[in-house]
C-alpha cells in the first residue's frame, strides 16, 4: 500500500505538476505524508509559489 502511495505521489508531482496540497486532498493524506513519500521516491521538491515570469520591455 505504501509503495502505491509513493508511486502515485511521485508521478502526480513530477509528470502532472500537481501541488502537494492537491495530491494530499486526492489521497486523503496530509501534506507532510505526501512530502515524505516524495522524499522516499527521491523526487526533488519545487520552490514555493508560482514560477517567475520574465517581463519583456514595452515597445
């Protein structure tokens, strides 16, 4: 059962770019449990917040 959770979390986080919060809600687990599953799968965590958007010069 734990192996399935780890696999699911790793796939959703890496391939589908789902957030910890979304994965936790889907699985009925806490965000900490999801974070630990990702650590076991050796998936690097993304930084907090949305990705930065580069601004182009007006013109």
